[in-house]
C-alpha cells in the first residue's frame, strides 16, 4: 500500500485468501481496477488509496520498486533514512491514534498570522529548522556552540533553555509544568502552549517564537541581540499590522469566463476526432495528466494516425515521455506502457504546451 506510515494493509481479510495476488483485483481485458471487488474487500480509506494507483492500459512487465524514493530506485541514503526513522520511532514509541497530530497541523495552517510565520511553525514542529546541531548532522562542518549562552545549539536551547528565551516566556507568563521540565523539540513547547496557557493568543505565542528564532539568526550574522521586551513588542506589532490588513481585504478581481476548446480553422488542418473520457478513479493531478496522454495515444492509433505530436501542460509528464529516466514512481507504469507503444508510430514527439 502506498501509505508511508506502514505500507501495510489494515483491512480485515474477508474475501481474499493467502494464495490471491493483486492481479485478481484487476480486470485483465479492460486493464482497470475491479472497483466493486475493491470496495467489498477493503476498508473505504484503503479502497480509495488503491483506486488512486493508476494502471497502464497497455501491456507492460512487472518490476520491483523502492517505495521511499521519488523515482522508485533504491539508494543507500534512502535506506539509511528509513532505518533511522524506524529506530527513532521504536525509541520514542508511536501513537496509533494520530488525530491529535492532524488537529495540530490544521491548527497551525489555520493561524491568523503572516504566511512566513505559519511556515516557520510548521518547520519548527517538523524539526527541520537549521540549528547548528542539525547542520552538523547533515555533515556540514560547523561549530555547534550557541551564541547566546553556554551549550550546544538545539531547538530546546534556542526556544526554552536560553536565558533570553526564559525571560521572554516569563514576561508572557508562560511557565513549565514543573521545574525539571525540558522540551526536546519545538512541538513539546507548542503542546505546553495549547494545554496550559489558553489565556494567551496562539498567534502571539508563535509570532514571539518566530521573533526568538529571527533574533538568533541575526546574531549569527553579526547583529546585536534584542532584549526580551523588544522581541515581545515586535511580535505584538507584527500581529497588529496583520490584523489591520486582514480586516480590510482587497477586493477580488472579476472572474474571467472559462475558455473552451475549439477546433482549428479549416485552413489550418482537419479535425480527425475528439475524445472526452471520465475515469472512475480518485487519481491525483500528476496521475490524471499521464493517463490523459496515454488515452490520447491509444485514441490516435485507433483513428489510424501514424504521425503524432503529443502535447501536454505538465512538464513532469512530458519530460518523462521524452527522457524515460527518473520518472516519478506514481506514473512509471503509464509512461512505460506508452513508451512501448509509441515506436509503432512512424513518427512522434512530445512537447510541453503552456
């Protein structure tokens, strides 16, 4: 299953037996999923995931892919990251119910503040802010001492353990649950904000945290550190400016009428055929683009055309047809099937059309 959390099927086994293969869920004549069989066999959310996997309408050979790289090719680097993630999850434990995390992401992207501050909050919670220790872990030769106090520069030190950060949070009346509490990641601080300090607007807290990080970056570039009061006042000023602008939104531009396809003028060629087809699958944008190109190729062959130009507005799909390498994993089957069929034409080329 293309679900990065586990890649495992969680649906109870009801109609399938141990000897059944994926091919029993595919209509071999139509080269399409057996929609009814999938809905009867799998839970609704897994059925949607399976139906979202595009199948090639042309005969291709099965192949093995490495699911954690964009092009499906194995690399030692990707295997290292998989192993590290597995070890980290075993050390920290995993929660089977991720509803709290989903609510947190929804909360972050719903914050009424500047976009760059929402992005900062997301990066901080994902633990991808470029602290010195993280840069060192990425094999960048750098001293990891924090510029504002003794100790190595970590997320916990920048946003909590440092004296400047402590002064900021104390001024805002943000206190730890106990004296020995020490956050490991930024998300620990965010949970503290949510659970114990509802008296302060979360937007103000996140903007203040952004101010602490921005101050840290300025010091690294040689600037003088701001005071705790200055960081707090700047955060309030940013939010007041945002609220003023947000309360007076700019008027929307008039929506232009949609453009519809028209056949070329008579002196520019002859219309040989037109095709409109609805696919009963929840395909993503990339998969739908690739499937549309495949349908066009098959349709051109059925019309008797032997010299074709394939045009598309997806650079990824068109480049995949032309190059045949580094094809994104979700559309590899479609591209491979089409590339085996295209040589049957006397001539063909694929071009990107905006």
